[in-house]
């Protein structure tokens, strides 16, 4: 088990990189997922069709395949995903701005894939609001956007929190794939590095990276439980 | 209670739910200031009829005109029309996450862009009018059914509507709370509000309605003043319906 102490800096570096991509992907997926959810419940049929098509594609494709498309498809189209080199963000998240584009490709794949699940979690919350609420809002003359903002979403949040949390936790675990698509130095790829290249025993290393993931996921789960309890009291 | 020019006009309205013909060639005209009570057995299409007037239920054929203009398609114009037609539901549908006063002021502030202070003042006056001013800061779940329904009426009135639609407003209430809601509705009717009321309250139909509409199987079977309808229904279907509900 000495590897945990000897190579602590390697584990810590892997943890930091995984945390970075997860924070960015979570923000991206929440925003994109919210947009797709609004499309899916919109009263305009073509917008609904776009939202539904999005969810059908990205929810039903393996993440590995989405990663392949991002890592090989984007370069084939001549893109290095340079639009993600956002000036202030890339000083905080250093890999965003590097010349090697694989961190950005992996981020795009994680966001696209996770957004489909975020959309469905948000939508299940919206569906949990009794239809009479939206109907009363419509009969007062509220527009679709006002209805969402003032009546439906404030009430749907309560039912969305738990499934949304599960989606983000799943996303953190899914991020373990990025090491296979050119991203060097995340938590999972660290295991590969330490065992195959440096010859450490596998089990202690696996325990080390497990602890790394649990440090991210367990507190998130606990936070969600607290949020859920607080919302329950507020009713 | 003058029955002046028509405010709500339905012309040969047809609607299907799948194979079910819920509205079968319904034509109806409601004048300004008129109180029309719609009665009939359950499943006769009376609630659907009420909900088509502000297009909560779209129709398949025919035309509906409100205040001289045909109902617009979904969008801003329809939202504006809905703001001029108050609606009261069987299940109240008060916004569960807002206080009673917030329920009443949401429409005026967000739809009519009134100043919050002015909307608040008028909201309190309306709550006072329906007798629940002391409940203004409570949440809907803390009120009795009768109080909730009166709050819902105040919420609709806050938009200063040209007409009010009531979709079985007392059907979900305990019997002892029916009276307080009907009192509010009766006073509205006597003040000249145009009202379409779907109800099973025959007492209300008798003393507050200008006309009674009897519906069965999606068709408008009778349209008569209440005294005439209750004393002397013309159709067999209406006679049958009345004999069933009035013998107990």
C-alpha cells in the first residue's frame, strides 16, 4: 500500500484533473440539458421534435461511441474545439487552453451525452407538477416562458433534485473513460500509468483511485439529501 | 342583467377525443352581462364546452368568437385573450408555492405589468370581498376547500376579466362549504358579470341564471330560461335528468 503515500502527488494530480473536467462538464450539461428540456416541453411541435431527437440520439448511444465521434470526428471536420479556449476559464482550468485538444474533445462528449439525461431528469420534475398548475397559469394569460419561470419550474425543482444528482454522479464515474481518448493524467488513467508503466501492484492503486472518486461522489450525494430534506420542509 | 350584444359566440363547434364526439355541432351565444348555467349528465361535454371558450381545449371544427374576434392560435394573442377571461376550476389550481396574495397578484404584475404595490392593494381588496382577507399570507394547502375556491375566484377577478368561466366550481367541496362559494358567485352575477357556469347546483341555476343550457352526449339539447326549463323541460332527456336529480 505504500504506493498511496509514495505516489500521493500522482493521485492528487489525477484527482484534480478529473475534478476539473467534471465541474466543467456538469455546468455544460446542466445548461444544455435545460435548453433541451425547454425544447421538449415547448408548445411548438418542431422545437419539441428537435428536443426529442436530441434525447433519442444521445441517451441511446454508448458514451464510448460519443467519445469516438468527438475525438475522431471533430478533427476529421477540421476542428480542434478551439471555441472552448475561453480566456478566463482556461487560466483556471489549464487543460482547456492546451494545444493538445483531447481534454476539450472529451469535455464535449461528456456534455453532449450527459445533457440528454439532465433533460429527462428536469422533465420528470416538470411532469410531477400537477397539470392544473400550468393550466391555471395559462388561463391567467401567462406566456409559456412566464409559466415556466413563475409557476412550473419553481415547483418542479423539488422532484428534479434527486434524479439530477444521480445523473451528475453517473457523469463523474463516466469521466473515467476519458483516459482512453487521449486525455493524460486523469484519475483512471493514473491507474494505468502506475500499474503498466511503473509496475505497481494493481489492487492498492485501484483502492487509491476509488478513494479519489468517492471523495467527489459521496459528498455530492450527501448534499443532495440535504437539499431534498430542506425542500420537503418548505412545502 | 341586460342581455346586450353577444360576448361569446360558438358556431357549430365540434370536438373529438379520439373516436369520442365530445362536442357535436354546438352553437351558443352569450350576451354581455348574461349568466348562463350549463347542466347535464357527466360525460355530456359541458366541462369541455367551458374549456374551449379560452382555448384550454382546442376544437376540431367550427368557430368561437370572443368579444367580436375569433380565438387566436396559441401564442401571445391567445395569452392576451385568456387574460380577459377569468377561469375557475373544480380543483382550484391555486399555485401551491405562492401565498394567497401572491396567487392573486401574479397575473396583474406579470401579465398586465401593474406596479406590485398597486396590485397588492387591489388583491387585498378582492380577498376582502370574497371574505378571506385574513388568509392573505397563508399558502393554499393551509386553507379549507371553500376558502381556496374563493381565493381562486379572487385570482381570476384580479385580471378584471370581461367574462368568467366556472368549471364545476363546487364539485370538489364539502357540502358545508358550497354555500360560501355560491354566495360569491351570486353576488358577481348580480353585479352584471358575464358568466358561463358548469355546475350541478340547481339552486344556483334557478335563482342566478338568465339561461340554462342542458347538454347530453355532446349536444346542446335545451336552451331556456331557468323557470321554463325546470317547470317544463321540452326534451325527454332533460325530463329524465331532472327527475333523477330532483326526486331526492
